[in-house]
């Protein structure tokens, strides 16, 4: 999971707005940040390890990024290493000046890389699949044999990219002589939206960034669709690639996206409200033996669902944890020791909300289980009589391969464990999981045209022919915490 943005201004410099938009998607990646801009035929770029405000803290950095077209990226590493060479955007000058920022994962990047090296088209400087995507586009563009580069050449190249690149990807790109380009994989696994403000355009991973920047949300870039905003500000939208079908990532609605975002016409906030409704109904119907005094969310993502659970149960909803805003999202932190330390620093319980009460904690999901275990122990230490735990999503039993760095499967607490075993591991008096059918409904009610979701973390079924058992085995090795 990463965050990407693209800006076109008619006359103004783009860099400042790219910076502001990146802050709006900072929650999607905390490892590194970068911006590239186009000024006439010159592409300028700056990227470093750190948060957006850390990477762009000096005024002269902005002065060195001239141009009215810009793209930006915040990185959460799923492929490649955690160093500045892997940070984005990537830049090349072969066959023309191009810079690219990518959210997602190519599942066949190694094969593509081998083929490009075999024909001696290019060299690779990183282990990033995003560099592979860039070089693949460059090769397809080179094959068009253009003399004067046109949009038709770009679309022809992108058609081949769609056919050859497998996995989940959302991309913003600048091509000198053409303008700002955005495209999305044929299944629409990773999100991408576009907005307009007078003569300016903003493309972003989430619609929340568009509205926060004062742009009018115009909609999602469709699965398998590419758009070009040329250097004059003309928008050219290509029809989605033949055979494209909407299959967005279900976990975007559970955890990653901001609640004020709309993805594929589905409100994230409303989907989480429905998650709470379904979860509350399940508790009422199947867990009549538990006596709940208060419902308390594990901040922040679960708040919306927790409020609806409390409403359904007819009990009090309370905030029970004070959150340190300067600690990032623990899910995307590398290394278990770092995550455990961060949980203790991030959440501090309010004792009076727990003392002598039967508490139902609601979280968006349970991944490794260590965070849940730690929080439950905190609550017991603050005097709770009983601690029940509810997850707004089903058990996460399988790794994600499309841009979410889920841990190695063996590290997932639900992998090959029963609900009872998970309950005992985290130390809860009762554990309630959302049903997968209800989770799917929570999203699809918002857009009935979407018939399927990418939900492999729950089912183990991957919508990609390159995801074989050998592929998963290699991914398992790469993701083991000990190797991070």
C-alpha cells in the first residue's frame, strides 16, 4: 500500500499542491516520500526516507522542483528494500523523459525483468517492481517506433502494459511532450480518483485527498482505463481495456482508506457503518450469553463500526484509549519488536472507562494478534471484569499479494487456528468475527454493480494466474520478520 498523487495546473507551479496532497494520503505510507515535476522538457525530482513533512522541510527543495505538472508518492514498502534508492517517483530518459509513481504490486515482475534484461533493453538499479513497470512501459513505447511522440503512441504502449503486467497497480506518470498520465489495473484492485478545480486537475489514491484540497471529485479512474491530461490541459479518457472488470480490494474498506473517501462509488464511511450493523446483529443472535456494559473502539479505524455495534446492542459507546498522534500506524511498521513497543507508546487506557465493567472492544481486524493481546491485557490491568473482542472483518488467514505487505502467512494469528484458539491466544473472554458474506455486503450495498472483491486475505483465492504455490512460498520467505 502506497499513496500517489498527480497535479496539473494551467499556469501555477505544481509542487506546493503535490506536497499538500501527499499529506492527505500520508496514512498510506510512512517509509519515504518523493515529488517529480515537469517544466518544459525538464523533469526534476526529490525523494528521501521519512514522512512528507520531514522530506520537504526546506524551502529550497520546492524551488528546485519547478513546473506546472507534478506527481508525488508516499511509500510503504511491499517490494524492494527500505532505502532511498527504492523511493519513488522513478525517473528515466529512455526513450524519452518519464517519471512514474506506483501503488500496488506486480505479481510477474521477475519474469518481466528477466525478459527486458535478456533483450538488453535496459538495466535495473533497484529491486522494486515499480521500476519494472516503468521500464516495461518504456519498452512498449520504444516499440511504437515513434518519430514525434503522440498520445496514440502512449495509448498503444499502455495497451501492451495492461496485457503484460499482472497484479494490482494504480499509476501516475509524467511523459515529457505529452503531460500527466494515470492508469489503473484491469481489475481495479488498487484505487485511483480524479478531481477538477477550474483549470486544474488532481489525481489521487483516495477521493478524500481531492475534496480536502478543494477540488470537485469527478469519479474513479475505471479498471483498465488510462487518461491523459496534456500540457494544454485537455483531458483525454481512453475506454477501459476490453475484459476489464471491477474487483476492488475489500481491505481498503476495512482498514486502509480514510472514512471520508469514496472508492468505486462506495462510501468507506457507510461501508464501515454497515460492518457495525452486521456485527451487532451477529452478537445479538449468536452470542446471547455475553453481558456487555460498554463498547469501546480500538482507535482509529474501528470507531465507525463500534458506534453501530453499541447502537445495535443498546449499550453505551465510550472512548477508552488516548492515542498518541505522533506514533504511526502499527500495522505497516517493520518488525514485531518495533510494533509491540509502538502499541504501548501509542495507546493509553482511561481507567474509569474499564474498571469493574464488562467491556466489548471492537477493532477493524486482527492480523498478527500481538496488538490485540497487548490491548486486552491493558484493559484487564485497568480493572475490567470481562473483556470481549470483536473484529469488523473475518479471520485474516492468508497473505496479500497485491500491494499490502501482510506478514508471512505463518505469522498471521488466524492461519491454521480455530476461533477458540485465537481467542485463547489473545486472552479474550469471547471473540467475535464478522462473517465474510456480511463484509462483502457492507461494501457492495454501496455499489451493486460490483459483484466481486479482491478478498484473498480471507479466502486464499487469488484472482491472478501468476500467484502459484511457488510464488506464495517465495513471498513467504521474503516477508518473514527475521529478514526485515
